[in-house]
């Protein structure tokens, strides 16, 4: 049995791809361990699994002034020696890092112990934490073809992002029952992100009279964003958020409207769902979702509307275009190597394990 240490944290996006690897790693006889921060979201998420979890001190790398910039380097150094001690105890054959500031001392400590390190970059351009890890890593996995030019050619591998296995196990019948829908009418699934998207919610609701002529609509609108006046409309079902039901909703959906976070769009690609992406505006983000969306559009996986241009008419027109070209989108997704990310990553881990 091979031993592996996984690391990644700070946001759920740096943890869930690691969790998606668990079943396949176990199937391939890996003993899994996890290193994260003392109180980060990764600790909470990993608690749901029977995976040994080790905590280290962490410090954030900031490009702006903050008094913590004077103390965090010492936390990183402390974390490095803590990680080194943990790794000596576990003695893993390989390490996989999904990114986030917690990973820098872990990857650097592993490299100092001659443990092969494979890292994953979700966004179009490598973040600061991964840039600090690239020199000591064996391979760098990425989600987008455009990212390859920012990475050392001999290390870069286009894999896509590992997707949770349970998302492939959805049952249409359960979704039909929960939503009170009719089986023969197509379904549009709207996902506004973990917090919902008020502007997208409003446009979708304004478009409902025309949408419901052709689709039934499942609307994941975000916490506190339900609209009570729409509860009794046939063919429309709204939820603040869902957990285990999401896989069933994906199974039922014919078309998906979504934000363009890296993990979210990789899920749509893996599940082969024709999709309309409405990326988070550059006014309220660093613009990574726009880059993600444009990459998927150029590869023929998605149709994109910029949030500033979104209107009821454009939304309806775009959904019609998706429907008319559904087979083309499906064919493009079928050809993509990125749709099999978990297997590609595990194959790399097997190849480079000591």
C-alpha cells in the first residue's frame, strides 16, 4: 500500500477536488493523510471522512499592506518545520497539493525530504502560493489549455479538476419527485454560486413566463433569496441551497445556467451538461471567472454572457442557441481530456510515488 499526503485549504475550492480523489485513491490502495491549518475550512470538511488530519501553523502571502505581514512569515516558517516533522512521521510516497496558502510550507517541507510533489492550479494563471511551489514540484496539473504557457513545459499537465464521484450518481426520478415536475418537459437548472446572485435571480424570475413555455426551472438562488410569491408556480422550484440533492438535479437538468468558478465549470464539463456561463463581474472580483468562462467558450463547451450585458431577452436568446446547438456542445465535451481529471491525477500520483 502506498502512502499519500494531500494538502490544500483556505477555501472550499482548495479542498473539494482533494476529497473527490479519495474514492479513487482508496481503490488504488493508497493510504490517505491530510495536512491543513488549525482552523481552516479544510479541517471542517475533512472531518466527514475517516482520514487522519494533521494541523500546522499558517501565514498568508499578501500583496497589500497589513500588520500581519510582519508576523505571518514566522508562522510560515513554523509551519514548515511542523510539516517536516509530520511528514517524517508519516513517510509518504507522494504528496498532492490543491493550493492555498497552507500548502506552501507543506510542499516545501516535502521537497526537502525528497518526497515527490504534484500540485494543481485551478485558475487561468498560477496564484502566488502555487508559484512558490512550482520550482520544487514534479508536475503541475491545470484546468485550462491557456495555463500551460505560464508553467514549465516539462512539468505542465492539462488534467481538469477532479470531480466528486457522487455527482455522477444522481437519479432523475428523485429530482422529479422532489420538485413536483413532469418527466417529459425539459429542465433548466440555475446555479448562482454558494451565496446566490441577486441580479441573475431577478433576470431569471423576470424571464419565467417565457421560460416556462419550454422548460421547467430549478433555481438555486442563495441563502435568504427565496421569492415567496413564486412558490406556487407550476414548473418552477426554488431552493436557497442544496447538498445531497444536487446530484439528482444535475441528472435531471438538460441545460444549466451557472457562475464560472473553476470547480463549478469543471463539474459541468465532466457531467456533459450544455451550459450558459455568467461569470462574476470584474468589478467585484479579480476577473478569474471571466477568463475561465472565455476558455470554456473557446473550447466549445459553454456559451457566455457577461453580467453587465445580461437581460431577459439575451438570456432567452442564449438558451435557445444552446438548445439548437446541444449536440455540438455535447460532442465537444465528449472529446475533452479534462472530463476525466480524477483518473489522470491518480495516474500521475501512481507514476511518481516513490
